[in-house]
C-alpha cells in the first residue's frame, strides 16, 4: 500500500534555518543543519535500499509560493506566500510503498526524531494512505 508521509513547518521555521530566529523558532546553526540533513539523508538511503521509497521532496519556504483561489465570478485570485491565514504548511513529503500502516508508522516515528535546536517547534509527522493514482 502506498502512503504519503508529510512533514510540517512554518515560514518562521524556514527563516530560523537561515539563521533568523524568532520567539516561535530559534535560529539554527550550521551544525544543526548538518545534523538534520544527515538524519533525513540516512532515512532516504534506508528507504531506497528497502525498496519502500517511491519519491520524496523537501519544499522551499512558503514565501516563495502562491495560493490561487477563485472570486465570486470565477476569476483567479492570486496571493503570494507566506499565507497569514495558515500557520503550519507542508515542508516536505515522501510517498512510500509499505506492507502495513504499522511499518509506515515506524518510519514516521524515525522522521519525528530528527535533531533540531532546543526550543524549536515540534510538529507531528502526518501519514495518509494513497487511494490510487495516475501511475497505478
């Protein structure tokens, strides 16, 4: 079964990872960034080796994105990020092909143990079963 495993974050977290800390997210130093990338790289390597990794990506900061909706007449309304109405956003994801929900939960728990500076916000790692797709 395929699962979407999602990691959340906020614009403040992306800013903190570039050294611009705030009350909501302390600044990350170079060592913290190396540890985070090593942790995630190890997970990616293990998932590729086990054959469970379908794909995965980290996403750029919300400030570089857009939201597109429709007005009452059906015309597009475009807003640049970050999106003030949304506190937490998708920061990265994996699509995994695992034998069971228990197995993907083990992987999500490993993701959740990613090292980060003291005081950094902790977000849950979200799991959603994938219900078919264009490549199935």
